[in-house]
């Protein structure tokens, strides 16, 4: 099985690339979706966050007011790191079970869409690693257009993340998303060919089919040993 790492920065276009993978039949495990699930009312993550930040972060229906919580942690690095530590075990568990389900279905290539891929040290489980990159000014302008926030708030949110230039230096594949959607699509087609290439032997043995072959071989070996033992003792 090949687990492809996909990351980028806020307003870099990572979600667009993620959706392109989905539209081409490649399953995506989205860490943001997992994070929303672990914050649902009554969940373990919800209880931890409410205990840490107080009920003032809740909406009238008891769900977490995500924009309000985001404003609190983006303006305070210590609180942001504290929140990440609180939710990390729940998010990691959620990602693991989603990957396991896809593995059981026999998928050979899975994309792991994680904004904090490097920060959470999850890059060691993925190969290749794709970084969707834009220059800082393009990133700011797109964020201002998308969220209609102030420039100060936009810069705070961008600076709260690892710089895209640093992520680019850690990538196996870089998608430059400073151009048009057509440019992005052309780059994606090349990336799709790269990640869809035949599995290596190691990746194959980690796939469901490979695991079944190993299991069948082990079972055959055990049966052979039992028969040999019975013939020897009879």
C-alpha cells in the first residue's frame, strides 16, 4: 500500500488538489474532517477542549464554535500548541481507523491530507510527500478574498503555520499553485501518473493482497509442519 502525504498552507489550494484526487477515484483521508469529528458534542475531544477553554467557546446547541476557538488559538502560540496536544491522540486514532478501512477494501494508493503533516511528524508514514505551494503574497491575497478577514488576521493565521518555503524543501513533489486552475490541472495530471505507478515490492507486501499472500503462505507452512509431524509420529 502506498500512503501519499498531501500538505500545504492555508489558502494554498491544498483542498483543490485533494478534491482532484477524489474525482479521479483516489481515496483521501482528510485530517480536517477527522478533526471536526473529534470535536463533535459529547466526544472525548469535545470534553477535553471544553474543560480546557471553557463553555464560552460553545454555540447555543452545545457544539464548539470553531471560528471562535480558532481566533483564540491563532492569536496565542502557546494555546495553539496546547490545543494540538489535546486533540492529537484523537485525530491520530481517527486517521488510523480510516486508513485501515480503506486498506481492508483493497485500495493500493491512499492520500493522507494533513495540514500539519510535518509538525505532527506524520511525514515519516507517507511517501511521496506532495506540497501545494504559493508565494506569501498570493497566499495572503487569496485568504483575504476567501475569508474577507483583515490583513492582520490573515498574516497571523499564515504565520501560525510552518512557512510554505520550508515545507517545499521537505517535499518529494511540489505543486506550484500560483497560476491558473488550468495550470494546476496540468501539474496534477503529472502527479497522478507519479503516485499511480506500480507499487514497489515493499508497498505490495503492505497492501491487503500482499498480506493475504503472506497469510496464505504461513498457513500452508503450518499445515505442512503438522502433516510432517503426524507422519513422523505415526
